C-alpha cells in the first residue's frame, strides 16, 4: 500500500472528486481535515462511495450498495494477488514509497523518505 503524504492528500481527493463529479456522482460530505480528509458521494443508482485517508496516509475506498435481495455468490475462480492477512487484528500500514504520492511537498522526494 502506498503512503499518501499530508502534502499530497488534497491532490488525491481532488482527482477522485473531479472524476466522481464528471461521472455524475453527487457529493454528500467533504471533510477537509488536514490529517484525515475524506469525501463521500452517491451514484445515480444509489451506491454510496467514499475515500478517506487514515493513519500513516493509508487510503481507504469503500462502496455501500443500495438495498438488494440476498443471493448466493460463487467462490472466486482466481487466487488473491495480495496478502489476505488472515487472523490479523490490525490493518497493515502503508509500506510503499512513491516519489509523487509520498512526497512531503518540499520539492525533494528524498526528504519524504526520512
């Protein structure tokens, strides 16, 4: 997972906000908190979507479905490409550095690695 620096969190939320608006989503909540910003929206067909930034700059996308009838879901036919973290109590923290998304805004990518 890529760490999103405090200096880049607004960039990420801005890109997502513009895409969602262009896609016809209606913004329902915008939280401009410097450390833990978030945006919440609703799609035309009733799905709730949100992007929030958590601890250590970890981004969380979440989708809530509108009311649906319960139905059976087949098991996946492909293997997971990421660790499943079975039995872990805590969500792992971001551990990938990106020269852009992890940058501290000072203009020096190296400075963000310290």
